[in-house]
């Protein structure tokens, strides 16, 4: 049963925020696979654009962040830039 649930990417956490974050992250990964980059433009996908903007706001870049270390690593692994200017 566990194997079958894992095959459909069952979210094992009960933390709704984490589940929602992972769903958006997965959407960003798919976007990156289709476009060969993860710099989402507002006109391409308004909801995903807003999510990426929010991740940048949460990161702050001054040594403090509202993102977990795991989330930061996941985003950086797919080439996410913390500044829109990059």
C-alpha cells in the first residue's frame, strides 16, 4: 500500500502549507522542463509568477528567511534565482 501511495506522490506530511508549497514547486519544475528555465513571466502563468515572487520575498537575502533550508536547496537545485535581475 505504501508503494502504491508513493507512486502517486502521496503527501505524507499533514502540514497543509508544506503540501501546497510542494505542489507549486512541482509545477515550477514542470515549467522548467518545458521552457528550459524557471524565470516565470507574469503573462505565462500568473499564479506561478506570484508564487515565485512570494518565495523571493520570503528569502530576504540578508541572512534571515521564512523558507526552510530544504526549500532553499530545492529551489536552487533547479536554477531558481533570488533576484529577478539575475
